[in-house]
């Protein structure tokens, strides 16, 4: 095949290959003891309609996840196309991760980011060890969407926007 290049199946090669698949960027946030905590993840996936489940992956070395996992309810904000700065701030290891962000408090401890394309509130359903990460399954309890805001994408190590294509696409059967 033209343009096909073999690369090693090690961590560096996998990171390079995975970068060829676009992902949405979400903020996972909760209020712990009156203080918002959160992180950005780009491994968000819808899992099940019945029961309603979504998932994301967290590095085992995360210092934020141990705080969030104790929350009774998580807020998951599917970041919008104009929220690159929010994704970078929430992904930083140091500093105020919520500087300049519009926060909304949902039910329980859920914290949601204003300006996102969709919002989910949910409870941790299960955590599954997966190598150097954990797969976190969240049972959806509440959700809302914005029809005006396109999602923020992460592709080839850059933030990107969807191209507005006026042609009508067919559905994909799964």
C-alpha cells in the first residue's frame, strides 16, 4: 500500500499510530470539599445504551483521579471547538486548572464547564485495570447538549475543528 510505513509496536510507535485517529476532548470534574478538581482526557467513548454507560481512560500515575474517584457524581463536559485553552489548562500538572473557565455545579459533586458541546453527569460504575491506565466506566444520570457548539477534536497532537460539510451523510450501522 502506498504511504504505509512500518513502525515499532512500542510506546512511541503506538502514540504515533493512535495520533492518526481523532478524539473528542472532555473535562472530567467534581467538587471535592468545596474545591473544584478536574482533568482533560481524550479517550472518551460511549459504551452502552442500556444501561447508559460512557468510558474514559486515566493514567495510573494521575494525581487527580484519586481525588475525583471519591466523588459521588462526576461532571463530564465534552469541550467545544473554541475551548483549546480550557483543554490545555485542565491538562496542566500545575497551576489553577479552572482559571478563566465558566463553571456550573450539577447534582451532587458534578462540576460542568460552560461553553461545551454536551454535558454528562454520572457515577463511577466500574474501573478496569488496563496496562499503564485504568478504564473508567461511568453510568450516565443526566445529560444536556448544545446544538450551536461543535466539539473540540484532538488529532495528530493538535486541537482541530470539524469541517462544516453541508452534504448529508448517511448513518453508520454498528
